[in-house]
C-alpha cells in the first residue's frame, strides 16, 4: 500500500533551520498533493501547508508565511518541508500526508523536531 | 476561518458500549469536505471517515459518520479495546484549506 517515509529526529538551536523529508512510494507521486501537519507535545493537529508535486504550487498557513518552504523532487518522489528561524514553540512532531478526496488518507510516521538551546 | 469544536473533550466508556462524538463547525461545511481521524499514542493519525460518511479503506463497519451543515457525528457502534484513542474531525475549506477540531479523547471507564 501507499508509503510515506520521513527523515529522522532533529534537534536545533533557536534561530536555526530544519528540513524534513518525506519519501513516497507505491503510488504515482505527481498525482496527489502532499500536506504537512504538525503536532506540538500533548496538543492537537495543526495544518501547515500543501504542495502539488505536479505543478509545484504551494499554499501555507498564514502564521508560517515567510518561515516555511515546501518543495518536491519528482525524480525521487520526495517532498521536503523547510522551517526557518526556529522558535521554542516549533518543537513538534511534523507529519507529511497525502491528500485524497479532500482528506489526508496516508501519513508518514512523523519526525520529531526539538528546538532547544 | 472555519473553527471546528469537538465535544466532549473526554469520553469515558466501557468496551461494548456505543460512542457518539460530536463536531460542530462555526460555518456550514460541505459534507464532501468533512473527515474523521483516529490517533493512538505515539502514532500518526489514521483516516477513518471522509465525505462525512464514507469509510476509508480498512475502517471497520462499527465506525459510521453522519451529519451536514454545521453538525457532524462519529459513532462507534460497539467499542473494541483498540478503539480507545483520540479522534479528530477535519474540514477542507478555502483559507486555510484544512482545519482540525481540538480532539476528543475516548478513554476506558
């Protein structure tokens, strides 16, 4: 079945950047948008943004505009999410998820990003 | 932005009982755009229901979704031990495209 495999945990200092990858397999990568969702410790789900691997079009949540960039590499069926100027409250598990029928039908395993001095 | 409010925050029930989870939207949501997810501790969310009432692949038929407009419901007809988890509703809209409810924790009584 569909697989989304994410890169491993990361630790960064405040102000640094982090780039998380999400490798897709067992489906045609360019046919489905990839969304990124994060979850702070003990909290709910926060949608971060969306990218179309087919067109490269993106849409980001307003409160991350200017700090987040989502890209894809169709040659390797991999999506990337880069977050810059990290703050303590960016500490969270970051998920990639495939979009189907206006829902997120397959999810990566999650990547813990810890922001700590 | 459409805000989704889930109730109750925590639901305490026993295996074999029926669970009813509510999701209320601040504005009308197309039924096509309402989904439910299950998340177990330490795991990624799993899609259960999309289009308000369509079960995702692999979702047991004890799970059902209903509702329209601003009021949506996830019902678990007879709770199994593996159903105790956190449940989120989600809607697809225009800005931002996706919003989630704050979650309902279903715990064993």
